[in-house]
C-alpha cells in the first residue's frame, strides 16, 4: 500500500512535532500516513487546515533480468531435453 504525505502551509509549519486539530501530529510540517487513512483525513486537512497532499515515491523494484549467458540455450542443453 502506498503512503501519502500531508504538508502544512509554510505559515503554519514549525520545526518539531505539532498537533493539528488535536488528532494529527505533524513532524517538521509533514504527516506520513497509509493510503486508507489518507482517504479518511484528506478532506479535513486540506479544507480546514490548508495542507497539501502528495504521494510518497516508492523505489521501483529492480526487474529480475537474467544475465546474458543464462538466457542463451546451448545446443547440448536443447539436445539433452529433446528426448524427454
């Protein structure tokens, strides 16, 4: 599941931990939550507190690409399996 980042407006952002609306604890003006929680709190934080929302970038998993020598079938390998 992806994560979302809520960012307080610059005027409201302070260093350290701050509570918004008595429920949401921002650290250095940012709050990172899972997607299901973001859906529930998005309207309140964006409408009433002026937060912006962005999706956290997740690193792209490296594709499992075989080495070139693994991808090539030799004649001996195909002859050995041909009879089966």
